[in-house]
């Protein structure tokens, strides 16, 4: 996440949207850490199971939040979604 984003967030809505982006960034980091741990443990179940990604609740949350953020940012007005918390 860029260091400029907090500087550009001027309004209350900007600050709230920035927090949602930070939450998404945190969730992506947690997901990455979990995947890295799986790789390091040599557990191939998730990498060979074709439905493993579909059954990953954190990945589903990240995807849903990402879709929501994209729509919100394109719309240009702040909204909130539980998927981003």
C-alpha cells in the first residue's frame, strides 16, 4: 500500500474508504501467509484440489470485498460492506 494514500484521503468518506482498503490489504497478507505456510509444510492438498480455492472462506471474503471496492470506487461515493471488515 502506498504511503501517499493516507495523504490523499482528505474527507471523512475518503478516510472510511481508506480503512476498507487497509482491511483488504491486511486480509490479502493473511491469505498470503496461510498459503506460504501451506507451501512450506509441503501440504499439496490445496494446490492439487481443484475446488480448494472455492472452499477458502478468506479468499471468498477478499474476492467479495475487492468486487465491492471496485464498484464503490468507480461510483465515486463511499459505501460500506461487511465483506471488507
